[in-house]
C-alpha cells in the first residue's frame, strides 16, 4: 500500500488561527480552552488526536422517551419500544445531536458525512431501523467507505427509503441501483451518448437493479447482525437475502466497466460483493468521493489546478488504501492546502471560505458559550424541547437542514448544488432564523417565532464572563472584545471593524473606563459609581449586545 502522503503536508505548530480552523472544520466542539490546547500542537499530533477513538455501540439506555421518561428500548422481551414512533425517532435525533455536541473527536463530523453520502430520510421510518442505520454510520465513520457501501446496500432503512425491498425478479426497481451509482459512489458525470454518462450507462443501472433483487427487510427481532472480530454485535439492521426473489441470471455491464459479467448466483450477497468490487475498482469512484470530502472539509469550488494536483493524487491514494476514510481524511487535514499554506497568500482561499451549516452554527455556539443543556436522563421533557422543538424544528429546519430528513435523496442542497454549494445556506427563507439565533441565545426567547415565548436555550452571561476559560481577563473592555473576535472570526479583522464592535456595540458610545468602573463595582459588591445590582445588570446588557452582534455578523457565518 502507498504510505507516503500524495500531497504536500504542513508540519508546523498550529497556533491559534489554524487550531480554530481545524476544530471548526473537523468537529462540532469549539471552545476557547480547546483552541488553546490545540494551538500548541503540531498539525500531525492534532489530527491524530482527533482520530483517537474506537467504536462503541450507542447505548439505547441513553435515548429517553420524554413522554414516559423511560429508556428508549426498555422492553426486555423483544427490544421493541411501546410508544409513539415519531416521538422515538425524535428521541434518537436529540440524542445524536447531544452526542455530536459533546464529542471532542472527529467521529460525528465523519458520521454526518457518511449520512450525506448515503442519504436517507428518517421521516415515517420505524425507529429501530433508524437507530441501526446510525450505528452503521458510526461504526464505519473512519473505516472503509467501500465496506460501508456494501453494508448500506442491505440496510433495512436504506431498503425502505429507496424501495430496495420491493425490488423483485419479476419487477426490478431501479431506485437504489441508480442512486448507488449516481450519488453514493462513482457519480454520473456528463452525458456522452444516448443513455450514457461519463461513468455509467442506463444499461448499467438496469443490470445493477437486477443484481440487487431479493433483499427483504428484517422484521422486529429478526435482523441479521454484523459482528466484529470478537463476535460482538455492532449492527443489527441488515436485511435478509431471499433466493426466491433474486434474479439469478448473469449480469453483463457496459464498456464503462470493461463489459464485465457478474455471474448469477442463488445468493444475492455474492453478487452484491462482486458488484461493489467492480464499482470501487474504477478510478472515477475514488475521485468522486474525494471531491465530496473536499467540499465537506476544505472548500466549495474545485479548480482545474486543485483537481489535477490535489484530487487526483488523493484519489489514487484513497483507492490504494482500500478506501480507508481515516487514511484519506488525515492526509487532507494535514495538507498545506487545508491550511492555505500552499501558495504565497495564506489568506485567500480556504480559511473562512465556506458558510457554516446550521449544525456547525448551532452546536459550536452551544459549546463556545457553554449554553446549559437540560439533562437528558433526569430532565427528559426539557431536553426534548431544547433539542427538538427549539433547535431541530425551530432553528435547523427553518435554516434548510431538517435533521436527517432531507427533501430528496440528493440530500441538502448546500452540499451538492453547483455553483453555490455552502452559500446555499443563505437565502430569503433561511436568513431570518440564522440572524435571530444570536438574539435567542442572549435573551432566552424564541425570537424567530414569538419574542415573548421563553426558550430553554440561553447563555448564562455572568457565568460566561466570570470563567477565565472563556474570557481570560474581563477587566478591560478591549480584552473582552479582542478575546471574542479572535476566537469567533475565522480570519482577522481590520481596525474599522474592531472599532465598531468595541465602541459602537459593546461600549455603545461610552468610555472604556466606564466598563472598568462597572467591573470593579461588580467584583467588589459596589463602588462610588455603581451599586452591585447596577453593575451586574450593565455587564449583562453589554455582553448580550456584543455576543448578539458577533453572531449576526457576516464574519461569524463563515468558517
């Protein structure tokens, strides 16, 4: 196997600017403390640390049904929940968002990429299949993309979503076969003939659909398990191969695949394995997946130079590493290109070059400002409202990312829509909830819907400014503003912009000494100028105005 990096690496110490860039792109957990920790690391050590995790099966006892207050899978007989499926799907989503918020590794960023790559909508689906689908994504989060494609092709939820379970010998259904080729693996490319594209043909879709016949969804308690080397069950959502419903004829593919024939077999799994091998043997498959990884981690637009000097060598490496996601993403996150260090201008391309997704905007804000989250075990009702009602439904869905419920199998437009890509997070519909998010955080009101309705989502402003892990030195106004802008803007800022946040927003036309006097009164229980209560109130007002203005700024929307 190839072991040397196929692209130029950056081997220096991260420092503050590059540390926050790496954390923002590779995790949902960015805080001042984490930025400072990573700033002292080399690029290689930092990236290796992000990948330092092992698979552990998600614990269903941590998924709480808010109606009953019981663990999601609390029925010991057959593991089947006995309450409303929609509520349980939401409970799974809430649990996932909370896990993603609290995870310090790259695990959930990679799991979400896997969801984008093998898109389903969980709407209307049986909750156990949803749970097993996410287990599969988490298990392969840094594993083999090729293996993930193989197992996803017989996943109960995927079969249900793309009609694979109705794909029978007598009436082949092309849905999954088409999306497997066009969206999940090799990509479609340009039309180059009648029924022919750069990488596959309509004939190939038909042959693949015949090959994929015969998979039957497992029913409750009847699932085929995927086990690790120690016979531990890591995934129980696999479907069952039925010889009765499987087309056992030979399948011959087009010249795009070298006119390869996959021999018919009574065991659909044998043919599936051969089909996956054939598709992943194509160089175009590795290149297509690398382009998707690039747009997810690095930048929206791939120039001819990037395609030739970055994507193509990376794709060759990816294929040589048996499609190891860990191997290829490590190379990407250690590359000079990722840190804008591959040309003379280190401030012109990657850093600050993409719009944050609603997940990135939301979860990183919760982490950075240490927003209190209701306990998911002991305060299940408020936990449900916090994540589903207010964040998933009120914020994310209105911002164009209904969690795990895309409007089409292509996913969320900001991840695939050329030429806008991440700019697609901003439109006339999504602008207002994004703008109002900062207001909700500092006021504790559902400002997007009803300014008078209390929200569970609120920064504890006094806790935030009193903790030196967030604001190292709050005694001077310039220290407060500098600390926040340095952490929350992906790039620097000019004097005019700094002056706006310091004087127009934070001090609101007052003198810097007024903040110092206010702070003195706050920590000394009053002084000759302010009482303690006056000082406490003034500090909260000024800090709320500053944080709200920063979150509403164009700079904060980028990463």
